[in-house]
C-alpha cells in the first residue's frame, strides 16, 4: 500500500485521485509529495490543496522502500533550555521541514562523554538519511565512523567519513564586532564576562574579543567566567563595579549582560553613562530591559538553512561535490546600553 488516511467511511484516496483533482499527472503528484524540485509554485499549491481536500498522505514506509531513503534526518543536541541551542534546534527543524524531511532528535546530557557516540549510533539504527550534530560542549574526542552525510553545527568536525560538513554560527566574528563597537565609541579597552570554558561558543566569543583588542593594540583585562546565567553575570558585575577603571564590558550572552547591568546599577555605576555593556544573542527580552541592551544577533535561521542546504545536497547527490559554505550574516543591534566614555576631570596634584 502507498496511501493512508482518507475520508471516514470511504475508500482511501489514491495518487490518481489527487492528480485528477489537481489537473496534473501522477508523476507530478509524486514529485510534489516527495519534495522534488522543478515543480512550479502554482502546480505545487494545486497538488497540496488537492491532497489536503482528499485527505491523502504518502506512506513514508512505502516511500522509503521505493527510494532507498527514509526522508528523515537525525539530530544530536544537548538537552537544554538555553536560548542558543534551543533556537538553533528550532531553526534546524524548520529548515528540515521546508526541505521535505522529518527530524528525529536525540538529546545528550552534559558530562556524559559517551553521549554523542551513543546518540549517533541510535539514529543510525533508525535508518536516518543524514545526521546533524549540534553539540555545544567539548566532551572529548569522538571516535566514530559514519556512513551517512553529517552536518556539524558550531563545533569542530570530529567524525570519520567522506561526507562531513561543518558550519558555524559566526560566533568569533560576532564577538569581534561587539568588542569593536565599544572600541569605536572611544573606550580604552573592554572587559569580558565569558561563558564556561568547555563550551565551544564560549571559546569562540572569547577569541573574538581577544582578537579585536589585539588588532587595536589594547590591553586585555583578566577574563571573568560565568555559567550563562544572569546570576553569574551579576556576580561578575559586582567585581567589575568595584574597579573604577572599567568603562566597557562585553558579556558572552545577554543573560549575563543583564546580570552585569543589575550589579553595576546597584553599585551606583550608571549604564551607559559610567559603563557601557554589550551582550550576545539578542534574546527577546533584550529590547525591554533598562536600559535596552546593545547586543549582536545570532543568525540561527540563516545558519540552519545553510547547513541543511548542504546536508540535503550531500544526501540527494552523493557523488557531487559540496558547494562552498556561505558565511552567516553579522548584525549588531545598537540600543541604549552603550555610549562613548565620559570625559574625566584631571586629578589635582
């Protein structure tokens, strides 16, 4: 059987029924429902409307037998509600759906060095056509040979195989942009509140901050390390508030930046009059804190679309060379938490 569904009490509709209602051939119906290209938007719309009206759904198991593929992509990701990983997963799901693939997600746990390998093996057993690894934490070397295309997001590629592609979210460039914004305003240097060292994103953002200061020949202050939470940003902010020389801070995510601002305000250091603060991510609340937070926006949807484009091409054209990876966009969102440093009155001798 290659059909399921249909109206209650009647025979299940067939692809020929969809073709007749849409005014196209059965081959065109097959192309549309299999997500193939070279079908006009108008024809695609008519076929999908006819299929919906008739209650026709292509049976995935039958489609897999016919094509040798399951039209499914496995995703390995850290089980976390943190904004970055969760937003990237949403972007991957949306891009996969648009490409005509279903997702099978396996979550890993922080501190489980065998979690990634076990997750990948589980997905391979399910017969996925490709795998997305969106694992943000360095759990050590991964030794695994994979015989389907693999997309690695935001981390070094660590899988054996001939069809592995890696694409990043541009965290280092975004961090450099955030730091340069503060230097361009006239701040002598920029202090940094980093994320946990085991996170690839924290390393990339620290490197972007460091490279911006190095390029300008500026002093690199000691790094304060948080855990991505506003509470850890608040703790770092208390230390920064006690140093009268601090005029600019780049925090590795918006939550920590918000914590820094709270601590500075509690200590009587005004933002941005006394200290400018930049975050990272552009979380929804960033525009509504006091003051509204200057930040860099992570291009989650763009990265997911680009990565899925490469992965789907590797799945559907196994003998073709992969196209070059397009760099993600860089977007600095300037709000009211940054300003030029105040001129200080010279000390009297």
